[in-house]
C-alpha cells in the first residue's frame, strides 16, 4: 500500500504502534476519508481500545486482522483462527460488530470492498478476519473495472448545522457530518447524548448502547453472507469459515462421492453470526461438524443455535490447515449415530 | 433601583455556552489556558470552521468539549494520532491538541515524540499540573522529585520529564513554556504557534490546589499562584536542557525553539501529486 496509494491519490502512513494506527484511521475517517489498517494478533490486541472508540463514536473504518497462533507473540506467520471471539468481544463494554472471513485471495479482495461498504452503511468498524494461509496465498484474482465495483458512502446530514444532532435517535444509523464541514460537532468516547455531549445518566447510556447494538442486530439478515452447498435436506452439515473451508470442501466432495447425505455451510460473516441457515439446517441435520483452527470458538455459537443436534468438532492448532480425512471421520460418526 | 443587565462575554461566541459551567475546580489554571487559547483565536480572527480541537482524557482533556469548533475527545493518550489522521485527510484544517501532562507524556508519550519527529503541523497545548487531577491526584511523569501524591505518600522517587527539553529533542519547531500567570505572553505564544507550519508545543504550568496543592501543603489556589509568580523567570532561547521546572527554586519560562523544517503533510501530498500526476490537496472530495 505504501507503493500503490500515492499512485492513486491516497495517503499511506506507518505509525509508531498499532494503537496509533487505528487512531489515525479514526481521525482520517472522522475527517471524511475512507481509511483502513492491517495487522496480526499482537497488533490486533493493541487495537482493542481504539476499536471501542470507533464503535462508541460510530466511526466507519476497516481493520484487517491476519490471524496467527497466539496468545502473545505466539506463532508468527503460522495460520490460526484464534481471534474470532476477540473480534466479537475484545473491547470492553457491550456492542455489536461485523467481521468477514475470506477463504481465498479473491474473497480477500471482494470482502475488503464489502467491509468498507458495510462500515459506511452501519457506521461501525468492520473487521476482515483473515488468517496467515489466505494472506500468503497466491491465486488468480479478478479485479473488475472500477465502474463495476459497488461503492457505498456514509449518509450525510440533510439539515443545516444548527438543526443537526450528531447522534440523533430518529434513525438507528444517524447521518454523519465530518470534521471541517462547518457542523462544529463534538465527538467523544464518553457516553454521549444526541448532541454528542458527555452525559453520564443511565437512560442516555442505555439508549445509546441499545441503538449501537440494534443497528446491527435488526439488520443482521441484510448483513449475513453465507453459502449452503450440497443436499437440500442433509443429514450432516459441515460448518466452516475462512481458509479452513479449503479443507472442508475437499472432505465434503469426498463424502458426496461416497453417497453420504451431507451439506456444507460456509460462513462468510462470522459476526453477526448467521443463525438462520443453521436453524434451517438443524431441522433435517442429525448433526453438525464444526471445523476451526482453534480450540472451539464458532463451535459454541453452533452449539447455541443448533439446540439438541449433535455437534462434532474438528480442531486444528499449530499452523496447518485441517486434514480433510479428519473431517470425513467426523461426518461418518455423525451419520452412524443418526 | 439597579437594573440587571446581561452582557455577552466577548469570548462567548467561541464557546459552547450550552456546556458551561465547566467541570474545573476553583483555583485550577485550565480555564486560564482555555481563555488564552480563545483570545488568541479571536485576535487572529481565526476561521473556526477550519479548526479542530482534540483532547485526551483528564481535566485538561475536557477543553475540546467547550470550544465552539469541531472537537474530538479521544481515548486516554491518543489525541495526537487522532489529530494526525485528521491532518492527513484534510491538510487545510488546523488541529490543536489541548490536553494534560499525564495524557500526553505518560500513556501518550510515544505518540508525542513521533509526531514531533515527523514535524506534522499541529499545536500541542499541554496544561502541566504535575499530577493526575481527575482521578485523585496520582503521580505522573511531571511530578517533581519528593512531591507527595496519592500514589507517592512518602514522596516521589521518580525523576520528572523536562517537557520542553523532550519536545525540542524530539524535533518540535516551536517550543515554549509559560505559567498560567503569563496570560499575555501565553496568548502571543499561542498566536505564533497557530500561524506556524509544523509541530508546535506550548507547556503551561498550572496549579492544582484540590489535589497536588493539598497533598503538598501549598495552600489555596491563590497561594499557588503567588508561588508561580515568585518562582517563574523568563529566559528566552536558553538551552531547553537548562530550562528547569523546580517549584522550590525556579520555573524557567519563555520561548526555547523557533525554527523551520519541512512539514510532514506537505511532504506527503507532494509525493502523492508526484506519483499520481494529479493535483490532490486533500484525499476527501469536497
């Protein structure tokens, strides 16, 4: 980006640390720019404080986290999916977030654009939750002509400055005036009222937090991205996201070759978690096989949504992609118990 | 009969009157610094729509919320990188960071030295009250040796920063220190810094009678002001290393650095224009 951005009229800066990286992004976005930053595990941990600031001030921005083995310095340049819950819960306080998990370089490209569009639409930081495998992968990527790329920008206020409420509650997502536009806004990470002024009353806090949660929750169906591949009424369903999908799809094809009644749910927006397809699939599926490169994070979401269905887990730690044979074994186990 | 007349204060238009009264304690010096800042803006006839005031956390950090301009109140220690982001997106805006010594030099110290090193165009106005006032008077990076605070009940055993020496060493192009009693000189200094292209730093020594003063038996706010009057000495352009703040001896005030060097956002945009072949002056389309 340091090479490319100046060529296309963009600004690149390498900050002194990851705290500063996300704050500089928030500053640029508040001034009206589209801004993003990219990091891996330890940097993502450092960004949590500023993630909260972006959520609280409803600043559109994009964070790419290339997950590696952790905690701490962990396994630099080895793949992991260990930060899924951190992406959802890493900052203190109550909030909702959007996170997209690409499984290929093409998806990495597409989801980054989508991340900007979602962040501008919902005024929320959007995380592209990639992992080392997909980040270092070389594969064909089709870059469409500029005019074919859908670009969404934040809604601007239609009222004059004296009537403008930066955090007006008439809409779930208030229009955003930016710095230097004459609106003379005051923005704070403190709990604030509709004018943007600090207000510590319980009512104001409760109203604000419910609004920033509900703007995502009530639009979840519009935000969800997922694919269901295979049988319409499967007896077993693989649930997977990110580069672990590459192992899962291999196991899925193998199972289908054996004539097994199996489907694959590829989750593209890990947050908000797409509950609907899981609920639908749990009507026929005897069980789910969750495949993750961690000790079980989305696993718990599946257990929560799938109710009494049997849930098997394929865990891969250490940096390699899961072995498709292990997934196949778990598929047979689910079906044997069916 | 006396008639009650309500007269607008000449600085009212520069304030968010609906947020007054402010939160600062009686005897605190932050209001004086805010007054000097607003006076400087008024005397320069500064376009308030081209100004962004950024604060961090703490007593001084509330200043951004009182100025009738675009303002942003960041997380603790992060006003400088926020200001950097604004400046990179819209270089034509003037950004002023108005914050305290704890915010800028403890948790935010790393950002301060790097912004000064880059020479990014902004004014950092630091109210130095020698402790963390808002949270109960804990010791900070500017607390004098031996001073008592809520977290140094036996006397501080840490050496404090000399902020003007630090700023000069990190590369600031304008560096000055005043006390809250130097209202006119402080105002002139702020005017100069507002017009300066580059990273400017002004430290203002301020009393905190509620906490620092009480812990160190320094009397009332007025007594602390008298101490500042007695101890301060103006020594313009002496070596910043020699410009000490010693409440028991002398507080060296004055301008210490006033120099020129290429400014960061100008260099960023020169590079963009050169590489893109386009006349880009801001990455935000107006």
